[in-house]
C-alpha cells in the first residue's frame, strides 16, 4: 500500500533524503576544514602572542632608543649569519 502518496512518491522521497544527506556531509566537511585551519593557525602563532622574531625585536629596541644604530647594525649582521 502507498497510503495515498501515489506510486512514485517512494522514489521521490528517497531522492530528497539522499540530497539532504549530501548537503549535511558537505556542511560537516566544511566545518572540519575550518576547525583544522583554526588549529593550524594557532600552532603557527597567528592567534597567539608569541615573542617577536629576532630582527623585529631588534628593530623595536632601536626604535625605543635602547641601542644605537651602530649596535643595531652589528647585532643584525650577527643574526643574519
């Protein structure tokens, strides 16, 4: 018995169920991709406040006046070796 839905209703319902499962799978895949991207970014320090790179730290010290330009050049040469 078809319970009043007609002969083709069973197939139509299963197609929509298949489409909804595909959509749910796509949403889950994008959510996982986003989560993995967030985890990777946090590991690389984009979201964390890690210490500055040595050259950036050196530039900051020069800007604050903690070291002279000559000291800056000397330390920079040592860091780039």
